[in-house]
């Protein structure tokens, strides 16, 4: 379980541009939830993910994972149990290394990066199996550099790599936003399948209201650092894109954009 | 003629060792590391001081590597922990090392001609007896460079080597793997400066003396070697980068020898290196820009 308690986060503190994004913000995510987070630009969605992952510090408040206080834990240590897929497909893989080398890197996560061979040849079949599950034919291109793959292929690999080892949370940071609609659908379906198969707890920020309505079992709409909607279970099931859109327009009109 | 060619080969091989270090920082880590201007003479100072004190020349090899690695850790720590920009971190360390090197050697020029070295000792004398003695330096250097190349290749294929390669092209990925990317970069700088000091150690033994200013411009020369090697041979698939770097170092020395043969003074070499270097970098950038434009237009 992930809980945020009494989070305060200011931007540009001490300047005329000081802005309070989060004020006494609370959030609880239970194990097994697949939460979609929507909201306009500047509503705090990405800041929320960054605070959970430790990419940006909180000004006050506590972040707990399974009761363990991680508020001051550095980002790389939290990454041991948090997997993250970024909007930019380039951030989830290493372009100068081959598919096989990238898979080996991800497979070594949580183990010691010592002087043993980088690629364990006995795991090759396993990697092939995982890659063939993506349905992109990558299993036959193990020795190709990842930099030469398309954005969609790289994002699929990023998804696979971030969920390869045991993680408690999967963080999806607008991970379909840089892809064409067809590829985005593909990656979204893949995400849903991986989350279900592995029984992951996932947080997905998206601008795609259809994905937010169709996927996951909880939906949060954020606005100016607050949750204006928080639906789960049957309530979430009943909520369609139209309803979300009207609510979205309502809050957007309030602040005049 | 053959002695000139042999001279080119020998010098090229020494600079190849330095270039392995530059390859790690510049090509893998994308870190322009100027500390090699200080760590190359550091290796030479340590070596000359030890040999002058009568120690076994073989021991200077690991000791100089470790001394360089320690200096690399300092550069990395200044950069990573104190947030000083990469170029400046290197300048700070190489500036400080100038005084350290003088302290270690005791004077700005420390000759060790008369002492045993890895190139001239009774064992080498027996192996390369009589007519073979003129190739002994080249043979020893070739062996050293080959071993170092194989070690570096092997290292880059370990888990730790994978992480180093990832740190250069995508530090977010290193963090995602639960590793501190700053520590990985410090490790890379340690290795790179270990190689630089090792090259200084070999050079001091080959030329028979330590000279305080021998490090000036080493980063640029090493970088020229790396870029010449990797650019010339990048189209030849299958050739390992480390092999290309060795070839680049030898080609660079051949160019230098040709320029001096054509009537230029050795003192002109720094200017020629600087211009050559600029041309290579500018050409590389232009090509990158064109590629970026092509990528955007489609």
C-alpha cells in the first residue's frame, strides 16, 4: 500500500512566482489497484508521480510504502521496488546497447552489478519468450541496437524491462502520449495485460480519457493539486468518456482555459 | 626507415593506452575529462620516483594505475557530489596534480635512464638477445596493449560494464535499475584515469625520465586518437571500438611523424593537433545535425 500524508509542495519558493501546488494532500493506493490519473496541464499529475518516485522532493508531509517511510529515500533506492515508464520512449532503454544487452540489464536489477558476464546465455530463451509476448517480432532481433527501433517498439521494451523483476508499483507517466494512436492502443493493451498477469499495483497518468475510463479499476481527476474525482469499483465502471469529458470541461471553464 | 616506423608504432601504442581511458570517458560516459592532463604525468612521476628509489619496475604498473584511479575518483566526486561542471572538475584536478606530481618526483625532471625498467632489464635482454633487441620495445608494448585491450573488452561485457555503458547514454535507466548513476560515473572516471596514469608509467620507462610538463595537451591528443579511430573505422562493422582506438593512436602518430618530416617543428604539433581536432569535431557535429534534420523531416 502506498500512502501520501499531508503533502505540501511549493514551486519557486521565496520568489514572486511562488505557487503552492499541493497543500495538505493525502492519497492512499491499495495493493492491486490500477489507478488512472487525469487532469489538465499543471494540475499536478506528473509532480505527484515525481514525488512518489523521489525525482522531486516534497516540502513537507510523508510518503509511505507498505508502512515504510520513503520520504527521504533517494530516487535510485526507491527504484528497487518501483518500476517506471516515461512518456519519452528513449528514457526506458539504452539506445547504444542491443536488445539482448538491454534485457540482460533489466534482468540484473536487484542483483549485484559485479564482474560476472553481463549477459547470461542461459536466460536468452527466456528473453525471447518475453519479447515474443509483445508480438512485435523483437525476439528475432536480439543483436540489434535498441536505438534503431521505432518509438512504439522501444516503449514496449521499456514496459517489459520495467516489469521484468519483482516490483511493488508500476508508474506510467503518460507512457502512450508520444506514440501514434494505433501504437498507443497496442501499448495500452500490453500494459493492461502485464498489470493483470503480474498482479501489479499501477498508477497511470494519461491525457487520454478513453484509456482512463476503459482501463484500470480506479480513476482520479486532478485539478490544482486536488482530487476532484475519485471513483473506484462499480462507480468507475459506470463512468464513460462523456461523463469524464463534461467534468473535465467544467473544471477547465472554472479556471478559464 | 624501419626505425621511424618502429618509433611510430611504439609511441602509438603508448598513446593507445591513454586513449583507452579517453574512450571510456568521452565515448562511453560522454564526459570530457581534462584530469588526464594531470593523471598521465602522475603515473610517470610515481613510476620515476619508485624506480629511482630502486624498486622493481613491475610494481610501478599497478601502483601508477591505482594512483590515477584515485585521482579519477576525486574528479568524479567533485563533479557528482559537489555539482561542479565536468570540464571544470577536470581542470581543478589536473591543476592540483601539477604540484602533487612535482612533490612526488621531487624535481621537474627526474631521469631514470640508468635504472632497470620493464623495457631494459636482464630478463628482456636474454629474450631479445642479439639481432632481436631492436624490436624488444615494440614487442613488450604490443603485449601490454593487447592485454589491456582484452581486459577492457571483457570488462565492458560484465554486468558492471553494462551499467557503465548505460550510464553514458541514459542515466534515467541506471536510476530505474536501482543504481546510483553518480557512483557509476565516478567508477568510469577512476578506470579512465587509471589507464591515463598507466600510459604515463609506460612512457616514463620508455623515454627514461619524468618531465613535469609531459601531460600538457594529453586529453586533446587522446581524444584525437579516439575520434580518428572510431570515425575511420565506424563503417567497418565487426571491428571493436577498442581496436579502432589502437589504430587511431598509431595513425595519429604517423601523421605527426609525417608533419615533422615535412619540416615542421615538434613545437608546432600542439597547434596542428588543435586544428585537426577542431576539424574532426566540427565534421562530426555537422553530420549529426544533418542526421537530426533528416530525422525531424520524416
